[in-house]
RNA sequence: GGUCCCUUCGUCUAGCGGUCUAGGACGUCGCCCUUUCACGGCGAAAACACGGGUUCGAUUCCCGUAGGGAUCACCA
C-alpha cells in the first residue's frame, strides 16, 4: 500500500474492523452501520478489515459468519477485504522505524517481573502501569539472548486531547498512559500497532468504533504522532446494553445477527432501522429508509450514553416492515420454516395459496416464525389437526349450527367472499343468532384454531371443496362421541 | 481503586434559555372498529436523578452529590 493511500484528497474513508473470534453480533452490526452510513453520507468509502492477528482465537467460520452478516444487512463495503495478519511484516517495519528514530525501545522485562510490578502497585493502591524500567536503560545490560518486546517511548508530560465527534473534547494527561507494547517478543504486532498502521495505510479518515476503544485512542494518537502521520478523526459510540443495563457482550446476551435472521425471524431492514434508532434520532421519525438514513445520518446526533436493547421494540419495528414487505419475498422467507413444520416439501399450489393469503397473514405477525405458523393451516392435509381451544369451541357450539352452516355454504357455487359472507349472515339471521355464533365453529373446523384471518377470505382462499371437506371432517368428529345431535 | 464518559416516561428518544400544562415511539391500560385474532383509529397512566449556583427566566449553561457506564494485558 505505501503512500498511495493519501490520494483520497479529503474524501471520507471509514472502516469496520471486526476480529473474527465469533459471529457478527448486534453491537458490531451497529458499528458497521454507522461506519457505512457515514461514508455513504459523505460520498466516501467504507472499508472492511478483518483483525485476525490473534491466531489462537481467529477462525475461518467466524470470518464467514461476519461476511454473511454484512451481506444480509446489505452493508456493501468498498474494495478488497484487508486481512490484518497478512500485513505483519509491514507492522514490524513500522516498529523498526520507531526504534530507529528513538520513538521506541526494547524492553526485556519478563512476564513474571511485570506481574510482580503490578502486584506491588495494586498493594500500594496505585494505578497499574508499566514503570518504564527499560525506557532509558542500556540494552547491553539485558541478559544475553533474552527475548524483548518493543515499546513506544510515549510522552510522559503534558496531555492529549481528542476532539471526538461523539464524545466531544476529551483530555487525558500523558502521565496516565504508559509505554505500550508495539511488537511482542515473538515479533508479532500488537493490536495497537496494527490498527494504527493499517488505518494509515488504508487511508482511513474517520475511525468510528465502540467507546470501549476511547482509551486506546489516546495511546494510538501518541503512536501516530511518533510516526509522523496524519491524525484521523475519531467517533466513539456507546456500547449497547442489555435490558438489565449491563453491557451486551458475546458472553452476556449479545446474539449474532444470524440468530435474529434464522431463529428470531427478523427482516434485515428492521434490524437496521432499530439499530439506527438506538442511540440516534431524527426528530420524531421512527421508520427510516436506507436512503433517508444516508441523507440524514450524522455523528453529532449520536448519544453519549449507552442505550438498552429492547426486544419488544425490535419486534414491533419488524412487524411494520413485515406488513410492507413484498408477498413473494415473504413466501420465500417462510417456505423453509413451513416445510420443517409440515415435514414435507412445498409444491407450487402451496406457494400459490401462501401468496394469496399473505396480505391478511402478515398483518398478524411480527416475525417470520409467527408468520409461518399462522400460515400452516392453509397447507394442512385433511383431516387437519385442531388445537384445544378449537376442540372446546366445537364441543360447546349449539347443536346443528355447523351442519347448518355447511348446508348454507354447499348451496353456493360461485365461491366468493361476498356470497359466503351473505350466506352466513342470512343463516345467522334465520337462526336468530349473532354472526359470530355461526362463524366461530366454522373457523374452528376450517383452520383448526379459534383465531385466523377473516373467515370468508379464508374460505375463498381454501376453495369450495377443501372448505366443505374440512367442515365435514369436523362434523364427523363431533358426531362420533355423541350420536344424533345434529339437525 | 485511578482515569475518562454519561444521567428526560419502564425502554428508545425529541428538546439545543422563555414555544414545556415537557412531544413521538415501543410496552401497559381503556374505548372504537369487528365473525375470532390482528391491523387500524382514539384516549389514559408514565420522565426532566438530587443539591447548589449563573440568569429577569432553567429540562436546556456551570459546580458538587448520588447513580450508571467504559477502561486500566506480550486480547483485540
């Protein structure tokens, strides 16, 4: 890469830099979203870097999961993915440069030695920091052949202030910072070094990340200055918390975006909208399209306090997007779930009936799971299973009602919602009962449940034969235990 | 514990000195619509953490207290 990265001429360049130690979790997704939106808003670039320098914890499946999540959410990145580990030589080169210019030095302190130092500091109630024991010591004093790390010779006086785009001006005394390790004793770069070098080489102008990195920013700035490089702008966004107010982490409540998709049945645009509104707002707007988000997004509007994740609200947002989603798309999305529940593959007729019923079905669901289970009764094969409430309703329905309804419907050849509705109302009137008295037993018979979309729409969608057949099944069922009760 | 950050309804937020009897959304409750369940509509309860300042006037500015958060590795 070298110097070519400076050819961006002030254009915005952001990056999302996850470490592939697990799935793309919801907090990471939000960081990616903000980086994506900020870059697009400014007509800049959004880069992706995989921070895989921790060889023990980085895995291929994790990389695949992260990319999968990025694609699902449609966070399209620019250019090639940068794999940090592959750039180790470049990182070492930067460390050497620092060594040559006197901005870094070798430290021969052993792990045991440092542990003892910290124990002492802890006991004395002092902050635990590297005490700079090798900072000005002659390397010749080191035991021969002893392994060494390379540390940054950081400024010890004065202070650094970062004009963070989210947090505002934040100042920390240099005395609070110690000489961080740049290169481990095995010659591999630490995160601090790798991030600074990569961000520089990639031409990153705006570092937008979780505020758990705010403290790192001060040290990284010292490193950047020692290297004589341009300083990026920083924006440290608050972490997402769980409903209990504690930080959402991989071991505490943070789920991978794949879980939201596959298990919870969320739509990507809903997850995106929810994440955007978490910690950021645009007046009273609740539903914000991708296009609007790109037009409106700004870092100054991001709150500084952590926001709690609210599953109920996500469900609600999801329900909104479900209702406005394309029916063909929804059928595809629930097909797998339906097949699993039914234990058989869906055929063309199944998809056809699902699509026709989708406008009614999607008003009743807030996620794909509920949408799929709500659609199941259309696909069942006679005799359809009945849930307990349907069985109870059928058992307690006035004698002869269901049979009478069957008779009324059987007389209809032009099987439309209007005529079915009219026939049912006429029957109810003739019998002197409310429409519900007629409709509910029929609903139970036809859907196997006491709640469903509008009954006459259901009947029309199901068709004459199937509808009458299901009513006959129910009739047969109620006649068996007690004989002779039907009219 | 040191350092840094934060604090408006239960939750996400609007508010950027007077427009605040503090607005919206989710959730909760009630009503309407209605063949069920939803959707939709209407309405209700619900917040400026506390104490000092500054100011003619503070939700809005400053300080303190309390509470919450982040971070202090040869992990990222």
